[in-house]
C-alpha cells in the first residue's frame, strides 16, 4: 500500500472515530426509550428524529453490533419487522444493574 493511501485511510478513520461514539450513544439512548426494536425499526425512528440521514438499517446495525459486543445491548429474540416484514433480531438496552431495560421479566 502506498503512503498516500495509508494517509487518507488514517485521516478517514480519525474523522469517523468521533461520530462512532456519538452514533453508539444515539442508538443506545433510543433503544433504552423504546426497547424491543429491530435494526430497521430503530433506523426509521432515528431518521424521523433527524438523527440519521436515511431510514436505512446500515446506519444503526454496525453500532448495534458494537454495543452487543460490549454488553450494552442484547439480542432477546426475533419478530416480524414492521418495516421489512421479515423475521429480524430484537434488540434491548441493558441497564447498569445487568437487567434488560423495558423487559417485563
């Protein structure tokens, strides 16, 4: 890989890093307010609020994956998505006490 490519990749990475944490926070906060959403449903809600540029799951799913890996979000099942009409994973925010927010159990 040449030097210019390495520099532009590093610059892009540094530019995006700040928005990743912010997007994770936006995703987590919305999921805490309205649990048991699919990635598509969450993306649509955030788009209506002007927090993502399009109602596209690709704006939230990578952040959901990251939040699941850190234990801040959990996948609790599947349901038919109101956006795609397909079976999709259901996500919930996990509280600091270890319980799932919005859960009745």
